[in-house]
C-alpha cells in the first residue's frame, strides 16, 4: 500500500490539513493506496498556480507545434507505462484488465490526435465588407480550466480534457473522482517527466462538495469541464454562473438499443449483451434500454437469458473474468435499490437481481447481470440512469413507435439501431435526438469523432475538432489599412 501526494505548482504535496483518504479495491475491499484529502485551500492554491502560469508563463504563447511535440511525448510515455496504468485502473475501478488495457490504448490515441491537431488551425481571413481593411479570426486559449472527472473511466475521461486543453495552450486544475484517483496521479508523473512549465497542470485529490465546488465557483477559473451525473452537473452550472464561466458538461444517458426483426439475429443478441453489461453497465452510453420488435421478442429474450447465465463474474485482474464488481459499495446500494424499484413497478425479473453467491464474491461489490422484461416507458427503471448491469426490455410494432419510445427520455447521449434495411437505418438515425447513433453496432468512440449529448445529457462536445475548440476563444482582428478622419462629429 502506497501513500501518494498530489501535484500542485510543479510540486508533490500533501493536503494542507494533512487529511488523507483510503482508496479501496472493489473486488476485495483491500486498501490499495492512501491519497491526500484536499480541501478548498488546496484547490485555491492550485487555481492560483494555474492562473499565474497562464497570465505570466510561457505555455499559452508557446508555438503550437512545440505544444504538440510535448503531447506526442505524453502519448509515448502512456504506451511505455500501459501495463502499470491498466493494472492501477483495474485495481481502482474493478473493470477487467482487458478493458483497462484498451482504455490506455485509447488514451494514448487521444494525446496523439490532439498533438497532431495542435498546430493545424492558423486562423482564417475574412472578406471584410469594408474597403482598405483586413479581417482575420484567430483562436486563443480560454485560460484557466477546472476539470472534474468521474470514477467509471477515470483516466480516459481525464485525457479527453487534458489533451485538448494542453494543445490549446490552457492551464488547468483537474480533480479526479475521490473514489478512483490513482491513474490520474500516475499521469501527473508522466507529465512531469515530459516537462511542462510549473503550474500548467495541477492535480488535486479531494471530494466534490469541497474541491469540486471550489473549482466551479472560483472566479479565477475561466472554464469548467465536468463529466459526471446530472444532479452534480446542475450544481456546477449554477456555481459557474458566478463569473459566467464557459461550461462543458458530459452527463448521463439512458440509451436505447433498437432491434428490428430484419436485423442479423445472432449479431444483434451478441451486441445487446455487450451494450449493457460491458464494465458492469457503468458506462454513460450503456445500452440499458432494449427496444425489440414484437414479433421477435420471445426468441430474442430467450437467447439473451441463456447467454447471460454464461457471463463470468470475478476479479478484474483474472483473465477469465468478463464482468467485475461495481466500483463502490455506495454505488451497489444504488443499483440494488433500482432492482427493488423495478420489481415494485411490476417489471418482470427474468434473471439476476441479486448478489452472486460463493466465496469468490463475498468481499466484492458484485451484482448479477439482470434482465427486466415487460417494461413500459413510464417506469423509473426505464427513465432513470441505473448505471449498473440492468437491462430493461420494451417492445414496439412500428418504426414510428420505436422512434417515439427511444426519444421518450430526458437524456440524449447515444443510441443504436439494428436493421437490414439501410433506408430505415438512415431514417431512424436522423430521428433519434442523441449525440451519437450507431447503426448495426454499439459503443465505438474514437478521438476523431465528437462525443456529447443532446437534451439533458450535457452541453458541448469532447473529442474531434470541436473538443479542441471548446478550450479556445475566438477573436476577430480587424485592421484599417488606410485610416482617415471620419468627421462624424464635425
Ligand atoms: N457523458 C459522458 O461522456 C460521461 C462519461 C462518463 C461518466 N458519465 C456520467 O457520470 C456519472 C457517474 O459518475 P459519478 O458517479 O462519479 O458522478 P458524480 O456526479 O457523482 O461525480 C463526478 C465528479 O463530480 C464531483 N462532484 C460531486 N459533487 C460535486 C459538487 N457539488 N461540485 C463539484 N464537483 C462535484 C465528484 O467528486 C466527481 O469527481 C454517470 O451519470 C455517467 O453517465 C458521463
Ligand atoms: C464516454 N465513455 C463511453 C468512454 C464512457 C462513458 O461512461
């Protein structure tokens, strides 16, 4: 068990209060590390360091090509340290090692993508409607960024913020989830090895209502980028109004997976399982709502149940494990409450709905993969994000009904449509009010494509070109090439 420090103004420090927090392995409840429990004072110190690095430092004005070179070096170090990072992520979150390894590949890819994009926007000349003048539009870094990340994809979600913000020339204070801070602290070591000017990146470990709230309220922060739950997102939005901060919110989802009878049956069943049970359902874009055409419902559900029985639960570090524990005891309690709600609402529990039995599961925060059939869109288990291994099943008869049910949610993050009819695939994908729609697939995301939500799933986009633009301000510079007196006032 290691005692860690956090990274403020280029130094590894303890919390000013001396307080610490134990980080728990969700598979066996062993303490894997002790980290500083920062308070508002620590957050303020980090914000001041980032402010100074932005206002007086070299980073924002450094040629973008040089910033890009540094990001390439970060990508290389992530690849070099992939196994250690993946191991840490699995110990901290409970996800399988294969998933963590894939996350690390994605993270290196994100740094590489923004390294390449850093120097590609040289501004734009505008055809000014005024004689003897030139007009151009340039992008400049937005300033000091506060970043708050969740526990389900700790380092991946951090990378979606760190890489574009660094490419843009911003300085930043990042607060990882208090439950899973270890890989974020490790990447601070890698950033230190690459050598960013002090104060450019600060990592503060602590709770949401203290460190997170300070980042959201503090008037020296110019932008707050948050990934997490909808209720926290609303609080952050309110706090950000303090100094009219720019805000970027990546919130939850309740994502429909629509299966038409003319889809490839085998593949659709296979992906329906992966859509909801990957990372034990702790994915913002999990396909937790299956909408299946009525005439294939019985066969489809029978096959799902058969296959769910084979899912291997266990320690994420074990290569045979397909689904690990939930990430915290508190979260398991929430998921179990939703199972009770589903039963009370009259949904038909087909399988799961309880903790697995046996010595191997005694200490882990496990919940069995669960299926509720006979669901309707007025049920809470259909409307609310359970964020666990719970699949709800509804049926539809027509394309219009499928679209109506799919859109009947306050969320709008992602969804999928399975069909052999490509005209229908195009129609349905356009009709869904969601930031990402997959046709005959589920889950792919990559640095080149924007990610974010319609409706209450968030504000703004991460990844892609837009993910970089979020960290910039646009400036119009107009130059009169032949200034003469106007004589307007005589
Ligand atoms: N849209 C996306 O891309 C995306 C990606 C990953 C996770 N998520 C969402 O994240 C949620 C799960 O993560 P979670 O349980 O960690 O979310 P959460 O909202 O509980 O916590 C997220 C972060 O916010 C901090 N926080 C809590 N209260 C705060 C406050 N008052 N002020 C400032 N910060 C505060 C937490 O400490 C944590 O770092 C799910 O809803 C999931 O859908 C969304
Ligand atoms: C955005 N994503 C899919 C990587 C993680 C969501 O929880």
